[in-house]
């Protein structure tokens, strides 16, 4: 089952792909074929810096799409790397472009893009917070601690050590509870 609006695309335009950890879905500069929906697993969109370092620019998890901009581009602008084995669906570029003639698809696609822009702006604001404790608190308020604390730290662009120290301080100050290992909640 594909999330809205991709559930409106004809099944003939869908290509299932299974991917193992480390598989490259596409490389920067490859010709675009379409966008992708993650059914299971996780995919990171990455760019390579001048010294070979890799920068994650997007983390796609089950139920989300990635490479949406590819339908308007001739080549992919980054690498897509499978970081957790799973199943993907590639949606043909031509089918997505044709679907824009359907007002319900266009509205749903626009709504999804708007939500992604809001989330990205929120992340930019959070990672611009200088003090680790304040950044961690902002991340908790935004509901970003969904997986492990190490993943949370990476999203906040902090070391996991700094994140654990900030969480411990927030618990000591009574602003956050820690009912179980790796579980943190805001005080009501």
C-alpha cells in the first residue's frame, strides 16, 4: 500500500525493488527514472564532500518517499544508500508528471511537499541552537526522539556523548523524565 498521493498512480508505473544494507539505489549524476517510496527499511540520501566525506541530507524511513525532485530533473543530485534492508517502490517519472493533471493528486503532492518544507525548516532552526542542552530540549519538544538516542543525536548534529550529557542534565533539572533506558519524556 502506497501513501497518498502515490496510491493514485497506476500500478503499471510501479517497480518493486528489494535492497540490502549498503546497496546504492542511485548515484549522484545518474539519469532520473522516478521517485521512491520506502515500504520497509531505511535509505539515506547523501552527498560526498571534496575530501570524500559523506553528508546525510535526508533520512527516508518506511512509509515515506524520497527523490521527489527527480521528476523535475534530468539527473539525481545525490546518492541514495540503503542503510537498513528493505523494500522500495520506484514510481516512474512520466507517470508522476502525468498524474499532475489530476487536481486531487496535485493538491496532495503539494500538501506533502509543504509538510516536508515545514519539517526541514524546523530542523534547520533546531540544529542552529548553539547550546547542546537547549538543542536536545528543542528536539524532544519537536518529537524527534523516535529511535535510539544515537540516531536522535545524529539528527540534532550532536555527538551521542553530548546528547547523553544534555539528557542527563534535563532529567536532573526535572524537565524530562527517564522511565527506562533510552526512553525520555517531557514533564507534563
